[in-house]
């Protein structure tokens, strides 16, 4: 087994154990607050400043733990609406030419690869009483390797970026 694969599987196992209070319960039944701080492991602005970079990205921010996926951890980043068409294609905002769509509330879910998680502090620090996750911000200045959207009313229904209607 390669060293990289072994390190990743070890960190994945450790994360599953350390975050069990969040991961082993549905959102509404969690014993701990799901809101966490995601920080660039090499960032210098935390905790007193947080100015965006030239692309509008921040070196630390709050997000809510959603769960795990095959490569890492998922976080709820924001709640917004999208317009969904009968073929399950979607747009952020339908235009006047579009017909036969439904506007729904979704959660934007960001995925952080286990390999991009450098460290974490489950108990937080003197500034924030919540878990802090230190990540590599290597995906266009952010820690998320992928995004998708989850229907707020039908949590089994998700919408991938590749399904945006042209």
C-alpha cells in the first residue's frame, strides 16, 4: 500500500471516530452544534480579520457539517433557490423564455477531500466554541473539490453542477 493511500485511510478513520457525535446522527438529532470553522491551514488572518482575496474568497469561514462522501467531508455552505425542469435539469434563475419549471429551496453542499484536511481541533479555541478544520485551499482558492445541491424538502434529491440547463 502506498504511503499516501495509507495516510488518507488513516485520516479518514480518525475523522470518522473524532466526528462521530455529528456523523452518527441526523441533522436534527445531533448532540453537538454542526456549525464549524473552515480555515486555510497557512492563513494568517484568523481570527480578527478576514478580507477576501482578489477572487472574493476568504481564508476562513463558517459552514455546517453535512456528512461524509467517499473521498471526504461535506459541508452546507448556503441555502438558496434554483429552478428545476421536468427533465431534472436546473438553472439558478429561469428566464422569461423558460416554461414548466418549479422553484425549490436547496442546500449548496461543498465537498472537502480527506487529503486536503491538514488538521482539526474538535473543541475549537478561545475565539470560537466549535470545531475548526484546517484545510488546503487549493481549488480556485477554496477547500472544496466539488459542489452539488440538495433539495431541502426531499433530502434524497440532489442536483449536480453538470446538470445545469443551458
